[in-house]
C-alpha cells in the first residue's frame, strides 16, 4: 500500500446565505479545483461554519424547493433543523444527527431552524453534501434515511478518539447509511495527539474537511479549522493526527464517470433530462408541499 498524498489545501471561500438560515462556505463545486467532475460523485458541499444566530420567533431557513437526480446529506454539528418533504418525510435533525434524503425522481423539500431552538438561537454549524446518483437510479422512488447520532456505528480508537462511520466501511465496521454507489463518509473525532489511519482505493475522490481543531496530514502538512484537504488520485493510505482536539469529516467515493448536467436544483445526465425535470416540476409531478 502506498501513501495518498495531498493535492491541495483549500481555504474557505467568503460565506454567503442560502435562504436566511444557512450561512455557508461553498467548497464543491465553487472552490478552486473542486468542480463536480473532479469530485464525482460529490457534486456539492456547503459548510455552515460556526455562526451565532440570535433568537427568532419566526424560524429562519429555506422555503419549498425541488430536487431531482441526487441525494442530499445533512450533518448537524451544532444547532437543530426541522425539515419536511412532499413524499411525507420530515423530522428534526439534532446535534450529531444525519439526514440522508434521496431525491431521485423528484421531491419538494423545505428546511428551517427547529422552532424551539430558533426561539433562543445559538451557535449553528452544519454540512450539506450532495451525492450524485448513477443514471440508472436517478428516476427511482424518493426515500429518506433518518440517522440519529446514537445509531451511528463507531470505531473506538482508544486514547486517540473515535471514528463515526456514516456510510462506507472503516476497520471492518459498516456505516449506518445505504448508498447507490461506493461512498465513504465519516467523522473522525480525535483527542489532541490522537491519530487515525484511512485506506481508500487510489481512484476514489477523497477529501477531508476540518470542522474543529487542526490536524497534521501524513505527519507533514498542517491543516487549520474550516479548511479542506483534497487528496491525489494515487496511493491508498493516509494518516491524520490531531494537534488539538479535532473533528474531521472524511469523504471518499468511487467516481460514476457519467455525464453531469446540472441546472439549479436538478442534476441529470443531459440537457433533455433537465428540460423534462422542469416540465415535471411545473406540472405538479413532484407532489405538493405547503410553504
């Protein structure tokens, strides 16, 4: 096995608001060298770094909007989100929880700060990741996986800390979420001085986002909070060492190597499929959801 070396360390871009409830740094596809093709099957990564929201009787968020052709994965680090969709899914994403929504053939969705949390406000920190679907699955039925933090499989690293395995596999422990293509998604929660080793195929597109603290990668390069590490598509192994108590989101997936044709909330394989998505949305085929 050979070392998977760093290709680039990407600082966070200036933050912008999605709706009025999510203040995000866009890494995929907006940051340098992190376009959809390079990061396939990961086609969007918005990171809401720590941000304090004042209390509000009217929850902030994003109103009803459609999706087709991919999955949205919301990871809550701090704060709470309430969500609903036109397929009947919904609930509260609390701290440490995961919402894995398969939009597939089409769904309407809305997401806001949870009502009671909104009244008091506080520190809000989340990640939303879009995972592309293979062409054969893009028009499958929508579904939803609600994964409570207590349900997430963990690898105990002893004094080093632990790894939460959201999807994929680590130390022969399979993650909690089911996926349509090979995807690894996990949180490494390391104590200061703690180390964790990772192993993914050379061709998998692999990155790490430092959510808390700071790390040393392969014993060489230091990566600060809110920065993303993109690894080269060569080698299989890499090591992260926490230089202070740290949380690192690890993502690695096999590229689908299919045409990617995005337009707003739809990601399909051709212009014709995008046009069909708009027609289906405009004629009510995504269902109904009250704003």
